[in-house]
């Protein structure tokens, strides 16, 4: 598309378009920048100034306050645990199921695939799922945050399609050399699938880190809350005009002010921003592998 | 997707039991690998589907699934006769409608504009920035919304006041609920939504543009006659999928933005199921509501798919 006539309307459009998109990108990240700088500002600055991007007096008071008790540390620990164990579980379940399904000659393959696809279209709903988790005795355990979402049907199908497209000759020659089926998966298929595994590992991991709904549903014990639930309690429920601070953790009885709230938001966002470069490297690939077949 | 045709076992020869046993034995390891995943789907997807039958029972935790008495369509009748039903339907449909009108076209427009950028460094930088919010949790998005918009020192109201205006309680005012939800969605997902369109646009043959230029087409004409048609099938597929979600507004976002003052406009089917089922313990009733929602979703997906095919588009099945 590099051959446009350099006409006047075309140039005007370009100038407008470049500016507009630049502004849109700026508006997208501005809230992050503001929250980060606000988390280092004094409370006085928040109440006196209408807007600022660089705090006049730099303070760590917000961070000192939120890390002064171990409540936040603990829930960060819970989130890390659930993210790591959850992601490994996801990958294990997804890969072991996708591999046999990638074999076109496997008896019963279509039945299982139809079962998977139907589960994407229709679900029993929230309450039967909740009753199931409860009757399995998983309420208030981290398994409730890991097992009910162990496989994403969509990811499974994408990984299956990827396995299917690997050159069959490689697996065949490994088998002739006396490799077992598990050996073929472990030594040939998985090393070839590293980029795909990285992509879906990251997707699953971000999903675990960000998950609020499952914890809201299954974790009542405040000492087992992952970060997202605690974040909501601290930032949103302390809204005085909205009342309801009855179920706040006792250590946060004092309503956190803007600086403190922003510091908490930063703590919840930074891990995602740290893996973002890796995500960005892989995600387009992940989305596109999925859509080729779709 | 190749296997979405709902047929099973179209194998030509009927398999005898001994043939089945032979194949099971031959692919023993394959079936062992398949087992955990299959069990996962049966336990966590199909048992709840079976469990959804409690919508037709009077489920009590003490008597359990089998011991509870059948009541037929009583819960559905109660739900449709409940004055809340129309409130929920209105709130749900309005949010979906606004979403379709204001959010759905946004990534398409954004992708078309991005496609016109020829300085690849500038394009990449913008893409890097606008994809970020997709990976941020809904709790963070709602939290940022709160700290920016609160009347207690939030920057937006500070700004309004410094200009001599009166502060607006965005978070509690029912009139602001729907615009806030849509704005949040645009901020979070608009950039990410461009990926699929940009991929389709990258596949367009450059010769088409060259031919159009030779024919004297200006950039507007090129966009209208070449670029837009090339993503039409993608738009239609996404629209069909979107139809299945008409009764679902995304629980987390609505739940997080709901408070005592905006319940009148904020209550939707998704959150209603949660409040009635989990908070108040009316398991059977809320399961009936959830089932209604799921069934409508399935009907809408198939219906819009049928309609798309009727109008000569490819559809998803």
C-alpha cells in the first residue's frame, strides 16, 4: 500500500490520522502514568492540584503503609502460588489431551471433539458449577481456583491444530527408532512446540493472576484471598459514599486515601507489565494460530 | 473449524468388539494421555449440565440432587412473572445494544486507521501501547475508574471543580452507569480487537490497490472498495459470535461497578444469578435463570448463523 498519489487531501488525512492515533494511544496509557505518579505523591497534592504528572514532593508513604502489615504480602503469595501451580496444571492437561486428539486415526476422536465443542456452546451455568465444587469439598481451597478451569476448550483446539500440522515424518522416524508414544511427545513434539506452549502458558498465567470471579465465588476465608479480591476490598469498598466497609480486613479499618489506593493498584499492575514484552512477542502468534482454522 | 459438524463416527465399517479391543490396545498410551482431559470435561462441564436439571426441582442442600422433588417449570414461571424480569431484560439488552453500537465498530475503525499508517515504527509503537489494557484485570480497571472519578479527590472531579463546575458522582449516578461500562470496554478491548482485523488486512493483495490507483481511485475509494470488503467475513463471524453473548454482559465488570445507588440500571441476568443463587441461596431458581440465559444464547448463535448463510455469507458452521 505504499503507492498513493501525494495529493493534498491525502496528506491532510495522513496528518489527521497520525495525530488521532497518537492521541488515542496516549489516552490509553495516561491513566496508568497518572496512577503511578499519584502513588508517589503526597495526599495534599491530590487534594490541592487538579492534575499533575510529576509529583512535587516524592513520597513512599503509600507503599510503606500497604506493606506495613503482612496482609498484602500474603495475598500476593496466594496469587503467585495459584498462578504457578494453575498454569502448570493447565499446560499439563491441555497438552496431554491435545496430543491424542491430533491423531486423525484415533478411534473415538470425533466423539471427544464434539464433546469439547459442545461445551463451548452450552454450559450448565454458574450455580450447578458452584454446587459441584462445593460437593467436591473444594470451597476455600486453592484447587477451586485451579481445577474448574483446567482446560480452555478454545486453547485445546488451537494446540491440537498445531500438533496436527507438525511434519508427520519426524514422529514416524522416532517411532521407527524405538521411541514410545510418550517418548515421541516428550522428545519430539514438545520441543517443537515451545513457542506455542510459551504463548498459552502466558495466556493461562495472566488469566490466573487476573481472576477475580472464581475467588469471589469459592474463597470466603479472607486469609486465603488472592490479590484481586484484596485489591477490590481496599480500593473500591472503602468508598465512603458507597458504604459497606463491614467486611474489610481489620488492618485496613482506616479508609485508605488516594495515594495508598494508587500504590495498591500499581502493585497489582506491575507483574503484568513485567511480562508484557513477552506477551507481546507471543500473543499475535497465539491469536493468529487460532484464527487460521477458525 | 473442521470438526464443528455435529456428526460422530461416520466410519464406513462397523467395528466389532474385538476390533475395538485391538485398537484400544494398539493406542493404549494415547488413551491414557487422553483420560485426564476427558475426565475434566465430563466432571467440570458435563456434570454441571446434568446438574442444571435442578432448575426443574426444588433443590435443597440437605436432600441433595436425587432427593429433591421435581417441580416442573415452576421456577421459570416465577421468574417470568417476577417484576424484576423486565428490569433485568431491559438492563441486559440495553447494555448489549450500546455495546454493539459503540464498542463493536470501534476496533474496525481503529484497524482501518492503523492500516493507513506507513511508518512502521510509529504503527508498532501505537500497537504496543493500545494492547496493554487487555491484559489488565477487571479489578484494576474498575479500581482505576474509582480513583479517577471519585468525588473524594478524584482527578476528574478536581478538574471540574477547578473550572468552577459542580462535581459529578459518576460512580453512583445511574445515568452514568451505562456510558462508564461502554467506555471501560472501549478502553480495555478496542486496541486488542484490532489484531484480528489487521491480520485479515495484511493478507490483501497489494496489486488490488495498484490496479485501483491506475483506475484513479482515491484513498477513500480504496478503503471502501478493497480494504473494507476484505474484512467483511471477519466482521460477520465476530458479529455472529457476539449474538450468542447478547444476554451476557461480563459478570466481573458489572459486578465491580454495581453499588447500592445504581442497582436499578446495573442489575443484569449475570449478576442476578449470582445474587439470587450464591448470596441468597435460591439454587434452583437461579439455575433456572442461568439456563434460560444459556438457551437463548445457543438459539441466537445458531439463528444468526443461519441468517448469515441465508444472505450468502460463510457463517461459522
